[in-house]
């Protein structure tokens, strides 16, 4: 069977090119399962949770009886009360034990042998499960996926409370050796989903869970190992180390995004004109093309992102502060919007501050915010009006873009106060730029250089990259330091020419665009 890159659910190493999970599941077994911990794997959508559970089940089966259930298989009607829920849960439990060489007659009798009118409470069900754990020859590990599906129902919270009591008494009677729950939400936030009032939202029904701190994102080295397996089959001639690092720079190892890029490189780009062979596809240019495809696509991951931002407007405001204004917000998981951003996988902690999780999320969010604000935006309309001036022989003339933006900004916003321009100036440039590159190019804000003083926007247009530093003027010394930083960044991107847009509040400033040489690099400086 020919393997392929999978973006539709659980990955299987026999069918798909995927990162090997032996080290990860080995660590989970050693640190969490063997010591008998109850814990939660909570990560954002399509972060490889189900694939990890599948690999972990295979890894544990020689030492444990693993019972793997999925709460999505319990219907809404079966969450109606504890009697219907216990029947549904025991049905899944016994189905998971089929073929494992375990005597399940007692469990099946509880599910089917007592007739439809049999009503079993949660307490009775846990008594039955305790007897089962005491009778079997190996410790029992319960794995439950998609626990969020039950989070809207009180009976599921009651189930967690019973599980907590079960855990606390396991020294006195048989119990599951280890319990693993997987979902997007942390268990303490399930209460929030049902009872959002402030006094209830952190009242966890399951506060005995061990902290799960195993890395789930993919490293550049892991991506490289996956590509080397692909290369053995396909012989593309790619530089696997360079390609892996470039993919990592866009994804920060978010599993779905890694697979999505590879899938496009493998299946779609060979049909495009301009790529002479497979080696030219598996390159920086090919990866940028794949990213552009992802950003245009309607996929569940991004649909979920938009839905969550609508539900949590404070989180949306935090993301805008980070992306538009270059704010460095202190990392505080106790702050609700930041906590929700961490839960959904939109945010991460970096050097004591919060940052957007990966470059593709940044680009998609910027596209969303810019599109929303483009309605009624004079800057967007002006960029749309000027667009024909900037494309020459299919190439973007970034110097001309800056010249026209300086003219426009000075005329329209030049009399606004410093606070207004400092907050909105960079956003106006992005709004102006968007219709110029729309449909053909993309841009992202470089997280490594972003702060309240400067932000680098990197523009991809038809395979050509432009680095534009947007900064607030803080004097000549600061400006010279910014020029040196930009030169270093141009070296990183292998560019000979860079661009600098300064918002200067000095009344004696000289408005306009000029070109200067800094070492072997050329910098086009625009001042408004």
C-alpha cells in the first residue's frame, strides 16, 4: 500500500507518513501510566490527540488491559440521565474489550441481560467496574477520547465526580490503574461550559488529575525523520533538513499544519506549472505556495477558530493587541482570555509573554481581522484604488508602495495625535497593503522581532519576499540600531534589499522616502 500524508483524522504508520511517536508514548507510559496517574491530554483541535491515544494503546497492551472509549459515540439522548448514560458507557466499555481475551460476561449481563427497564445508577456502575478490575489478571487503563462532547451535560460532570471518588478510594478497593481523558478543554473548564456564571466556572469536578506536560508539538528533527521516510520512497532529491526547518518555521510543529503542508507538496503542486521536478517542489518556494493554499482553504480548524473568537471577544481583543499593536502581554494563565487562547491552541507562552502559536495562525488571523476592518476602511479603499501602480511585469514594487502610502498617510492622518498614530499607524499600512497583494501574495508579522517599538512584516509575492520593518521613531540612535537589526534580518532571509516604515512624531521630521546603504545591504526608509 502506498502511504500518504493524512489530514483526515487518526494517523496510522502503516498507511500514512507520520512522525514516529515511540519516544512520546514511552514517556507517557513511564511518567504517567506506570505510576498509576489519572490525567488529561488537552490540546487544540487537530493536535494529534487521537493519534497519540491510538499509539499509546498499542504500546501499553502487553502490560495492561487498555479500554479505549470515545464519548462522541454517546448520543445526546443517552446523556439525558444517569440511567441512559450508564447503559451507553457500559456498551462502549464492553465493545472495547472484545477480542482482548477478557471475561466480560458480567459486564454484558449488566448491559443487555437485565432488559431495557434495568436502571443502573452511576454508583452501581462504578461498583461493577471495581469488581471487574479486581477479577482480571492485569491492571486496567481507561482511555477516553473527545471528553468535550460530554461537557455540556450534567450527568457527565457527575460521572467525573464519581471517577474522582473512585480514585480517592482505590487503596481500599480495586479501581482503574490509570485514567487518561483527552479533549480540547481542560477538565476544570468543563464546568464553565455548562454554568458560565463566575462563581461556578472554576469549580472542578475532577481536581485529582496530574499535570500533563509532555510535548505534543513536532520538532524540526521529528519532521525531518518523517521526510526521510518519504524520501526513501519518492527520491525527490530534497534537502530534508532544510525543508523540515522551513515547515517548522511556519507551523511551530502543529501536527495538522505539518501534514497539510506536506500533503499539498506531495499531491497538488506537481500539477502546477513552474515546478520542473519534485526537488523544486520540496523547497522554500514550494512551502510558501502550500501555505498560501492552506490560508485560502475552508478547513474545520479555521472554522473552529472563527467560532471561538465569536464566543470569546476578549480573546479576540488580546490577539489584536499582539498582532496589530505589537503588545508584549505578560503570560498569565489565570487571565481568562489568555487561558482560553492557551486552551484552544491559539496562544503559547514564550519568554514570559504570550505569543500566537504559529506563523500560519498569525497569517490567518491577520487576514480575518484585516478583512473585517476593510469594510469602511479608507486605507483599504485607497490601496485598492492605487493597486495598478505597484505591479510591474508581474513583480511587486514595494518602494512605490511605501511612497504612495507616505503621501496618503500624511494627507489623511498627519494631524492626528501621537497616541492615535502609535496605536493605529501600523494597522493602516497593513490595510493599505492588503488589496495590493490580495489573491496573489500573503504577509505575516514576524514574531521574533515584534515588540511595542518595531514589527517586521514579511510579504510573499509570486515567490519573492520583502521584509518591511514598521517602527515608532525614538530618535536617531534607536533608528540606527533598527537599521542594523533589519540588516541582520535581511541576512537571515537572504535578501539584499529591505524596507523601513517609521512613524515619526518629531515636528521637524523630513517626510518622504530615501534609499541608504548599510554595509552590503540597501534599505529604503520611509518616514511619515
